[in-house]
């Protein structure tokens, strides 16, 4: 009990002095450490603030640079889009020209084929494989070749229009994405530390699997631009080709059209000349027929005129044959009567020319019929060539589309 009431130990003054010094030293040290920490914290805060401001400023610059890049490529894409749209519109007009040109070839081909068919109705010797027919066949071949060429060119044009529209679609999709990206970056550029709607976003700092590198980003738009340029250049080349084809085919068709018409005119002239000659010959034959008919009539009359003298001479001879006895004398009268009968009979027999004349008349009649038939053949040919074919060909008009 006595121990419990024992007084606490007393320290030596030196210990007290030492303790006070230690408290002072420790306090000073703690204060110094705290001051250093405060100074370091202030320095760190200043550094962090500067770094944050610098980083944010750098980010702002990067955003601005990115916006400029997007604007640049957006402008490039927009320019290429305008070019490909314009080129496609122009190419569509060339397609229309091709379609009109192709349609315009159908009627000349039908007419050429009708002319060939009509000319099959020529008769006799006029059904000849003449220059007109050769040129008509060639014209049909030229037109069929032109139709085939224009058809293939139209197919190429449709395919090029499809490729142009595909390039246009890619540009539009890229532009749409660029517009969205620029809108987002414009929003990002507008944000400040005092913007009301800024907030923390969980998992914002991450790299998704669908992120692409800046190089790939540039390559993507560059490929779209190059594709658009390529299709535009192809379209320009195709338009030049179409111009050449339309001009050349029109020239070929016009040249062959003129060749056929010249052949028709020449042939019509030949047929008309032949018909005129035949008509001249027919007139000559008809004149000769009339002369021969007169000749036959004269021969028949001459023969008829000899019947009286023959009868008189023969009657006299018959009568003198009845003289009696010695009076039946072969005197000069008898001799001359016999001579007369023989002479007249001989002259009548010499007029067998009548048979020959009648044969010639039949020949002239056959020749007349033949000439008339041939003239009719020529008239039929002229009707086919000059009326049916040449008038039908007047409706042909070859246009430079």
C-alpha cells in the first residue's frame, strides 16, 4: 500500500532541459519538413497546373489540326464528288445519244431489207445480182455491224455509269463519316473546363478493336479519291470513244446510203435506156410487120391476078385439042399456048415467096410479143426500183447524234 502511494520519479534538470530542446528540435524539424512539403506541393501543383494547361492546350491544338485535316479531306472528297456527279450526268447524255443512234439504225435496216425483198419480185432476166443488190446487201451488213457496235458500246456505258455511281457512293459515305467526325471534333473544340455538361466518363480511355491508324485513315480517303479519279478518267476516255464511234458510224452509214442511191440511179438509167431501145426495136418490128403484111397482100393479089390468064390459056389448049384429023396440028399457036401455060405456071410457082413471107410475119409477131414482154419486165423493174425502193429510201435520214 505504501508502494502504491509512492511519488513518481523526479527528472534531473538536465533531462528537462534536454527534453525541451528535443521538443524544440523536433518541432522545428517537423515544421521545416511541413514547409518543404508545402513548398513541394505548391511547386507540384504549379507544375501540374502548367502541365495540365500545356497538355490541354496541346490537345486543343491537336483537335484544331485534326479538324483542319478533316476539313481538307472533306473538301477533297466534296470536289471529287462534284466531279464524278457531273461526269456521270454528262455520260448519261452520251448514253442517250447512243440509244437514239441505235434506234435510228432500225428503220434504215428495215428499208434495206424491204428493198432486197421487193427486188426479188423482178422478173425474167432482170432478176440479176446487180450492183444495186450488192450495195444493198453491203448496206444491211454495215447497219447490222453498226447496231452491234453501238449495242456493245451502250453496255460499256451502262457499266461505266454503274462504276461512277459506286465511286460516288463511296465518296458520299466517306463524306458522311467526315461530317460526323468534324461535328464531334467541333463539339470537342468548344468544350472548356467551365462547360456545364462536362462529366466523368467511365472507360473513356480505351482503344477499341475497330480503331484505325492515322495512316489507314488517310489511305482510306485517298483510295476513294483515287477510285473516283480513275472512274472519271475512264468515263472521259469512254466519252471520247463514243464521240468517235458515233461520228464514224454515221459517216459509214451515210457513205453506204449514198453508194446505194448512186447504184439505184445508175441502174434505173440503165433499165430506162434498155427499155427505150426495146421500144425502138418494137416500133421497128411493128413497122416491118406492117410492111410484111402489105407484101403478103401484094403477093396474094399477084397470084390471084394470074388465075385469068392461066384459065384462058388452058381453055384454049383444051379447045384446040378437039380439032379434027389433020387439023390437030402442033402449029405455032399450039406451041405458044403451051409455052404460055408453062411460063405462067412457072411464075406462079416462083411466088412460093408468099410462104416465106408468112413465116417471116410469124417471126415478127413472135419478136413483137417477146419485145412487149421484155418491155413489161423493164417496167416492172422500174416500178420496183424507182417507185417502191427509191421513194421508200427518201424517208431515211442519217443524223449525227
